[in-house]
C-alpha cells in the first residue's frame, strides 16, 4: 500500500518495546538459521527447515507427539507444534510459511540471499520479510513461554508450512485436508497484515481479514480461416479484439464488505490527502456513488471496491499470410470475497456478447469468506498496539493478492493477518531483490506477537 500522508504523525511514538536481550538473541539466531536454509522451490528443502525448528522444541522438552513433521512430499513437509494449555477454550493457530520465492545471487546487489546479513539497521536475506521473520518469531515466542512456565487457556498450535509461494503442494491445504486434527483452531494468526511507517513514524497497523481470489479465464475466438488474400470481416483476431475492448470498459459492481468498509472509514481519518473525504463518503451505508466513481480511478482503491478482470496475455494466428483460426487471451480476475467463478464468467460473457467468442475457466478458484472482525481478536490487537505503539490506529484490510489464509477461512477457521512488523511505506521488498527487514521492526514484532498471543489465549 502506498499513501502520501502529511500532518497527524506527531502523536505517534517512534519506538515500541522490545523483548529482553536474551530472547532477542534467541530470535535472531533462529532467524539466521532459517534464512540460511534454502527453501526455494527449485533446489531448496522446506523439510530441512521444519526439522531444524523441530529440534529446538524437542531440545526444550516438548513431548514427541506434540512436535509433528507432516506432509506427503519428501522435501516439502510442514512442522506442527502443539503448546498445551488448560483446554478451557479452543486452540489458536499461529501460522507462517517456510518456503520462499526464488532468489538468484546474481540478481542481488551486495548480499547473498541465503546468507543472513545485518547491515545498517537491516537484516538481509531471502525470506527476511516474507515470511521467515514471522516463523522465527513464532518459534522464539513458544520457547519463551515454555521457559517462563506459562500456561495458556487454549492450546497454541504453531504451523510452519510449505508451498505458499510456489503453489506446489501447499502445506496449509494439505493439513486442512489430511490432518485437520493437528491444526483445528478457533481462529488463526497469519502473515499479511500491513504495518506502515513514514519516516520512522508508525502510521497504522493493518489486520488482514479478507483477501481477493485469483481466477484466470481463457477468452478464445475461433474461425475457419483461409488465405489472407481473401479476407472477410469475420476474423478471429477482430472478434477477440472487440471482446477485449468490452472487458476493458467493463466495471464489476462496487461492493463493500465489513473489512473494506472499516478500511475506508479508518483511512479517511488517517490519510490527509484530498481523497480522505471520498474515503469517508465511500464508507457510508450506502456508499456515495459519486465518491465511488472518483475512487475507482485509483487502481488500489478500485481493487478494494470491486472484482476486477484484466487481459494479461494474448496469442493467436499461425502464419503471416493466413487468416487466423484461433486467437486467445488470458484474462486474470481477482474476485471479492463472496463472488463466484460462475458469476464472473457470466458477467464476462454478457459483456462480450459474441457467439464466436468463448470464455473458459483456466484455474479453479477458491473464494474465501471474510473473517468476522470479532472482538475476541480485535480487542487484544488494539490493547497490544496501545501498549507498545500508543496512538497507532488499527485498520482492517483486504489483500488484493493471496495468502494461505484462504484455505483456513474456507475451512471455517477465521484467519487474521497481523504481525506488528513495521516497514517504511513502499519499502517492503518481499519477493524482490535485497529483501530485508528493519532490525528494530523485527524485535518490536517479536514483543508484539508475544504479548498479543497471551491476550488471545486468555479465555473469555
Ligand atoms: Zn508470504
């Protein structure tokens, strides 16, 4: 997310609290170990990282049956650890993925992506921001609870998983299908919450409670073809071009969920740009149509307001001197929660309105519901933010991309992306070169999650 914010920021504390030094060191060592185990899909091994973390729990005295390595592919296994509570309430699931996006040494400037490097207040390495910081913090947090003899009122279940980035053998999907008993929980805390700083000042902390769903169509025009010296107006390329023109001018209806309504309402107060007034108008029930139209001109806000579809690839024709027989375009859509592939397909077909053009689903789509902004979760988040980052607003968010939260929300486990890991606006290099996380942010996130989970684990 990118915002240009002015004013307001004075009230916000610059530095939050960090853990005792010994636990900072422990978390840092775990972080280093994880970064230096290559877990990219092409030549890495997620199981090695899962085993390395499992060894810490076994060494700390966790019973063998509570430290489980599970999965059906040798190098893509998951670790599930159960930290026993009194059982007064249902468990909370703590999730992070161990796999990382591919990184080539030659693409990085100074640092080796698989060597953990601290430099000028930043930790560098592939996975530092996505998602090994959170994985290391979860491990350090459970070990710290154990060392303190802390007994929560719920079991705390840690799942460190495979396949989030590559989409191959997704660990969360596998666990939901095959080992639901291991991870079943009342709710889950995951990555995906944006926490945004501007010039070192914390602007807001996001709680991701919804995400859009990835869905791809092939839009295809076919024709008998023939010699290009005898053309007709009935040409597959023209049919497809017309169809794409219709998709270009198609706007799916604007629709707000509790999450996006809350997002616009909060951001209208935080954001000091002229658009803030429109955010307030959009957050009304019903939303102000003129404000919706104005906001829709900004791609980020447009994506918050509606399902979107866009042409991303095109292919067709077979010879310079032949009439095309087959032309097809890839149209990638991002559905709002609650939308369906059938509805999107029908909307595209009606807009195209050409019997010569067919619309086919390429990827199956798993549309996940919005996680209810329940007080049992939002209350502890607000309290912990108030304690560590006083004055920083908590904002519900919907990701336009995808996380593993969708599998859990679909399985009836409401999932919230919240990590307290603050990045400068526009500085999150997840998936990019020289991926890094600010050292201060890492330790603040460690303390934030340590306190947050204690609050979440207190039964009502
Ligand atoms: Zn991630």
